[in-house]
């Protein structure tokens, strides 16, 4: 019996190690490339034989990357903030209030969750040029917050349905209006759900590539994923491999740290919206 | 299990709370509630309509024009001829079949792998947290970054994976191997998401039912096919619907891995190229509209034929 249990344990350990390796090895590969010396960049080794910070020094000396990093962070943060605020309002109404048109709202956000971004690229490209927001921050914030709104509404309404609503009733009995009950009682309780949603929305905005290359043309608003696709290398005699790997690592590591820190919340958030249905 | 319990409780409490209120001073409270509901939803609805409905209408309008960005003055109404041009073009059909192929293969592989991963996470006794954390990494990583990693891995002279291939093989420059690698990149990136959705579905399968089946003599395999899978059907369908629509939009991985060369371009790549390389807004918009129609058909098939419950429909019914 003990032997069987031990074999069982070994088998699971092997399976788990395989799963972890599967998840991590492309990440390790790009990190390892970023630390390779130009002379060993093409040796195909899984672990750098000559470690160097050269690639990182290179990308941080060019505005091409630093500007893109500022754009990425700024655009994703603002889009996340707006999407979460609007999403919180709508999700509260969906989870809590009775009003005609709720089905319509849910249908609309479902429609947008399924919307192919390429269908929006050509009209938005033209509209944004006319409005003068092509190649600006608002030009990217608009589509980002729109496409993350359905995610925000679903996740938040799933969280909101688990809040002890008796407290709201109590507040109303004490004479609070529905708006006051929302602001003073429910909002603080909802904070963890809101935070989780913000992480998911941020990852979504951070990840976008299609809008980022379509609706920008210069460094003014180009985000990191778009910028690294157009990298030319820190000097013209160099393949940009090292720079791309370094830039890729810079935008990956913070997200991974974030994901590891908040993994429980993220799993809850990712699954709450979809499975309840 | 526990969460549904509290949810039911909360709902029952809410229903109980509502009943007397409705019997009493219904009109004022109800009207206030209704107005607040609309007020709270209005901004989100406005943004969603302004940024999607209006542009898609505009895309339909543009698709009926001959509109070359190099000669914007010569724009004129040409009816459906852009659609005719796209639908009679071999490029569209190649892109369409490529997209469909990538979608079907990657979603199938993801479902099988995702189910396996979900079962591992559900049943494992050691390191459950580690596994769950690790598989979130592909979800969190930027698609473009992952695609670059794969590209370097498969490029001869640079990559450790290309080194495993026979000398002179450059898989990214041949159609079928390149498609395979695109699918691999997609599968790697999105299987964890699938697995998490399925894991949540697995958690809803009651342990007692499985034990009862075991007592009745059902083997592990039988229990999985006859008990677990049918009970998970709603979760599976939702996961499939989401992933299918997502896979049909595939763009990032292809753009980085092959840029659509060697017959690997998806419909999204084709639309992008027509817009930004050929600068043809009319044709590009026609492709945009056609992709939209494809996605609508896929969603319709899932919801109507397979009966996938749209997420959120439950709270909509209230």
C-alpha cells in the first residue's frame, strides 16, 4: 500500500513538473536570449554561456523603447481605470437592480466580447484621422476600454452577486437612498472584485497588438508590443534579436510577478464570468 | 460548490427582501431603482455603441465605396463590387481556409490538452498551487513576446528547437510546418485559459455522483465519459465558444512568426495587409465586414445548434 502511494506521488510529481516546464520554457528562452552576448546570440544554447546586460543597456538608451514603455503603461492604466469605473457602475445595475433593458445590455456586451477587432480597424483608422486622434493616446484608449468593458462587466457582476446584500437593505432601512447604499456600503465590499477585474483588464490592454500597430504611426503612441515588432537594433550593423528579447523580457517580467502574486484572484476572476452562465 | 450555495442564499434573501417592498410602496422605489439602473449603465452602453456599432456601420459604408487611400479624391460608390472582388479572389479563400484550419485544429487540441490539464489540477495531490500558478504564465505573457520566443526557437542557427531538426530545415518558411508552429504558439498561449474554465466546470461535478457511479461499478474512463463530461457540457460549450471566436481572429502570432507569408495568412492578416500595405480602404473594409459576418455565423451556430448558454443570460432572466 505504501509503495503504491509512493508510486502515485512520483507519477503526479512527474506530471506536474512536465506541466510547469511546458508553461515556462518559451519564457525562459526569451529571457536567456536577452542575456546573451552578441557573439553567442546565435549559438542556440538554452542557457547563456556569456552573460551580459548589454541588450538592456542598449534598449534603454533609445527613445524608441523608453517612449513605448511610457505609452504602454500610461495607455493601459488609463484605459483600465475608465473601463473599471464604467464597468463597476453597469455591473452593479446588472447584479442588483431591476430595470427593463438589462438583457439588451448583456446581449450588447456579449456581442462586443465576440467582436473581431480587425472589423474595427479600417473604420477606426479613418474616423480617428478625421477626428485628429490617430496616433495619440486617446486613439488607443478608446478601443481598449471598449473591448475590455464586457470582460469588466461580466467579472464584476459575478463578484457583486456574492456580496452580502442584506447590508444594503439595512442601509436602506436606515434611510439611505440606493445611490448612497452603493457608495457607502457596497463599494468598499466590492473593492477586491474591482481590483481583480482591474488586473484582468490591464493584462488585456497590455497584450494588444493589432490596434497598437494599426492606429499609431510614430513613437507618439506606439506601445511596446508594436514597437518591438518594428525594432531595428541598437546599431544598424546588429540584428535586433538581443534588443527584442530584452524588451520582451522587460514587459513580461512585471506581468508574471503580478500574476504570481495575485494568482488566486485572477483564477477566480477568469472563471467567474464564464462558468456561471 | 460553496460559492453557488452562498449565491442561492443571497438570491433567496434578496427575493425575500423584495417581496414586501413590492407589495407596499412599489411605484416610488421601483421607479427610482429603474432610473438608477439606466443611469449606471448609460456610460458603458454609450461607449460600446460609439466605438463599435457606429464604426461597423461606417465599415459597411466604406466597403461599398471604391476608396484608395493614395487617391482619396476618386472615392465613389461602387455597390457590392468590393465584395465581388474579395469573394472571387483566391487570396480571400486561402486566408479563409487557413483561418478555419488554425481555428479548428487549435481549439480541438486546446480542448483535449485543457481537459487533461484541468484533470491534473483537479486531482493532483502534490504541488497543486505551483501548477496553477505556472499555467497562468502563458495567459499573462504578451502574445507578441511569446511569438518572438517561438520564432527565435525555430529559426535555424539561433534556436534550440531548430537545432533538433535536420540540417537546412527552416520550418517557418514552408506552409504546413509554419501553420503547425502557429497552431503550437496559439495552443501554448491559450490552453491555460481553457483549462481554468474547464477546471471551474469540473468543480461543479458533485463528488457523490462520481462515487455513486464508482459503487455501481463504473471504471475511471466510464465515469469520465458518462458522468463528468455530460455534467460539464455547459462549461465546455462556453469555453469552446469563446476560444473558437478568439482563434478565428488570430493575428498577433502569425504577424510575428511569418507575417502571413508562405500561405499562412489569416483573414485578419489579409484585412490588415489590404488596409496598410495596399492602402485600399474599400477592399479592406469589405474584408472587415466579411470577418464580422463569419464570427456572427460561428456564434449563431454555437448558441442555436449546440445550445451554448450565453454567459450572463442567467442574470438576464431575473
